[in-house]
């Protein structure tokens, strides 16, 4: 008999990985495990199942619904059930295929996290309410004997690509 426990890990870059292992062909147990997967706050999710579950179309359809819901929430979840039998019997599958799959999912989750953090740091344009990008902004210095009004002063600020306006840090 194969004893299976779920796996939870966090990479050095902070991406959390949750692998749900479902071996019991009981529908009740399957739904309990799918509920645990659904409630997990991990960034990357995978499900490994027994051959009996892979052959059960009702359970695979239920898993498909969870995949759609998780992707709507921004989670990276592998859309297919992984064969536990193949993992147990073929060490090269684990070393190459499964490892590459997990690495690709972690990279995707890290990219999504970086993009969402960038959007959270970017202010919205006060005119069109779209996110602005960091850009070099030119402003003419106030007139004085020291500054030449023909030479603009360059500063870092924010530019809205949608409506074309730009702002310095102090103007927002």
C-alpha cells in the first residue's frame, strides 16, 4: 500500500508550492482533498492522483471546475491530474518531466507576482485612471538668474501612455 502525504514548500524567492496527493478512490475523500486544494493560499498548485481517480470522469470534471476557479483567483494551477502511478514507477519522469513542470509553474507564478507588485506601486493617472509607467519627465525650472529657461530640468516621474500626461513625484 502506498502512503501519501501532501507536500507544501516555499522557494527561496518566496513562491509557495502545494501538491495535493489523492490516493483514495472515495468520492467523499476526493472532495475533501479538492476542498483543501481550493482553500490553500499557495501560489503554485498540482494534484497527483491514483489510477482509479484518473479513470473516473466525474472526479476529473470536478477537478476541472476547481482549476477554472483557481485561475480566476490568479493562482497558478496545473490543469491536468498527474499520474501517481507514473511518478511511483518512473524515476526519470520525476527527475526530468515533473521537475521541469514545477520549475515552469514557479517561474510563471513569480512573473505574475512581480507584475502585480509593479502595478501596485504604479500610481493611476488622475485623468483616465489607467496605471502610469515610470519615465523621465522634463520640467522647466522657475525663472532665476541661475537657470536658463531654455534648458529643461530632467527628473524621474510618471507618464500615462493612454492620455499622454506626465507628472513628477511632487506633482502627484
